[in-house]
C-alpha cells in the first residue's frame, strides 16, 4: 500500500482551504484576546544609589577610613622599618657574600630567611586585621546608608531603589541625597 492513498484526493486545495479557514478564525479569535492580554505599561518611581560613591565620599565613610588609618599607622610604620631592614640586610649579604666564609654566609642567609619569613607573616596578619576592621567599619556605614535609603523611599514614595546597576540614568540617581542625609544635612528636593 502506498502512502499517497492516505492523503485527500486534492491535497493542495483542501489543505489550503483548511489552513485559510483555521488561520482566519485564529486571527479573528486571537486579535481581541491579544489586545486584552497586553499588560499595561510599567509605571512607578525608581531610584538608584551608587554604593561605591557612598563608601568613598560620605562623611561617615571618610571618618571610618581616617579612624582605621590612625589605628593601623603604628603597625604600618613598624612594617616599613622591617622592610627597610630586610632590604639593607639583603644588600649587605649580596655585597659581602664573596668575602665571607661559607659558614658565615650560610648563617647570614639563614638569619635573612628567618627575618623575611617573620616579616611576611606580620605583613599578612596586618593585611588581614586591616581588612577585617575596614569591613566592620564600612558595614556600619552601609547599614546606616540602608536605613536612610529606606526613609527616602518611604518619604518620596519610591517603588524601588536599585544599588549598583550597570547603568542608571542620572535623573533617578539619589546618591547625593543619601550622602547629604548621612552628613546630617537636609536633602535638596
């Protein structure tokens, strides 16, 4: 049995007629539904806050940064002196290694390696402590900024405020308003 016997006797016209009827009825039936199903255009009040700028420019962030610098200044100076001492020791070792005995050279190299290892450990601890303190201080600034952002959102009836977008129009940027509020100044309307 051949497969052509299952097709209607005049396939092109019958298929076309059915498709035309179906298509027309689909178009007629679908057009009112499509018009009714369209969502209304989005409306609302949107805002954007640049967190990086707040953490760089806001008075509490600047104050926190200065506090951290003062807190770690002494340790930073100690590390700078240790680095200077290591550099001198290395220069001296390179300069005098030719005239030293093998034993003296090994002793000096071991001393240098021990001091260098100690310096590296202290430097790593310094960075870890500094980062931890910076994170603690900046977390407080972010928490304070978030409270102010919520207040601004409620007062000015924002539907949503974004932080850290790839792009935001300057007309929806409320970063200056947040920075002024963080500084205790009344925001400009």
